[in-house]
């Protein structure tokens, strides 16, 4: 039986379902943050004015650098 409180297990199940179906599967990542799996790849998601934004960690890092002027 799967422990539904184990984020890592839930994340792996979502990843597998996404791989098998080719669909977006919303879940959490291993650390419990909101995530979406697309073709088995982990992405982040958010809504901005009713528009769904899907991004990955590399995008978030670039945005952080641009927004906070830490890009060199």
C-alpha cells in the first residue's frame, strides 16, 4: 500500500502516470511543492490572472536573477 503522506512516492506515481498517458499530471514534488509532470518531466505551475504558467527550475532561476538584479 502507498503512503499518501509520502511526497516522494506521490511524485513518482505522478511521473509514471504522465509517462504512460502523455498527459499533464498535477501532484507535488518530493519536497511537497506544487508540481506538474508532462511526459514524465517535472515542471512547476502557477496561475497569474487565470492563465496557467508552467515553468521549470531553470526558468525560475533566470527570472530570479532578472527580477532581483543578481544576473552578472
